[in-house]
């Protein structure tokens, strides 16, 4: 049952987008220094601005990263890739610290009349939160028969959730994972 499974760490795959920030251990943000000139860097630090760049994983599993070029990222979790990149940047930067976040984790929600992509963000959300983000269910939706499809769409794992009763809502604390269909 989905409700009893712990949230699995997301595995990076082709088509994913992620943000990457590289720091030295003393907290100095290095990618900004490498990508914008000194005057702009000084102004950004004075105004406490954040410069976040996103990177896309190509169909072969590579992402083109600053300084190190094409780097194979497919198949890693965020934490694993942070460690790999710290090792790679260690040859260039003294004691690097990497902050990496996959930013396109989504689930697909059919609310009765339309489909909505729900951005899952960095923290786990449950089915009620996903429905809330999507604007709820319309009047035609069957609250007593909400389905979550997970896994291979040719043979998905299907869980039914009854949101028409308080007891059903209590059991609806199911962590929605990327690529779930609700």
C-alpha cells in the first residue's frame, strides 16, 4: 500500500531541470563569480540578490555545467550528485560545497474536467495538499473514488482513496511522488 511506503529519494533522469549553486566552505558563492563580472557581483552581494541558473538533463543523461562542462547526472539522487560534484569541483575549488535541487518534480492531477501539473517542490506533500495546489476537485469528480497511479503506466500500482468521509481523509496521508497520476 502506498500509504505505508516511505518516500523514496528521487532519481535524476533525462528531461529533469535542476538548480546548482557552488560555494567554498566559507560560504562564498562561486558560480556567480564565474558567470557575472566583478561589479555585478559586488552589487548582487550588497543587495543580497540570488542568481539561480537551471540546468537540463539531456536525453543521454548529461548536463552542461559551468567550469566542468558536460557531466553525467542520470541515475543519481540529489545527495549522490552533490557528493560527485563536490569531488569534481575539488580539483578546481578549495573545499567546495554544492547545493543542488531538482526543480521540475511534478505529478499529474485530473480534477474532473481538466488535467493540472502539480509542482511537488522539495518537500513531500500528501494527496490533500496536491488537490489544494491544483484548486480542488470540480463538482463532477467522485470524491469517494480518487485513484493514485504510480509506476509504469502500462502496469501501474493503483491505490483508491475515499475523500468523501472523515475516516477516508485520515487515511489520505499518502506522500505524492514525482510522476504520480491522481
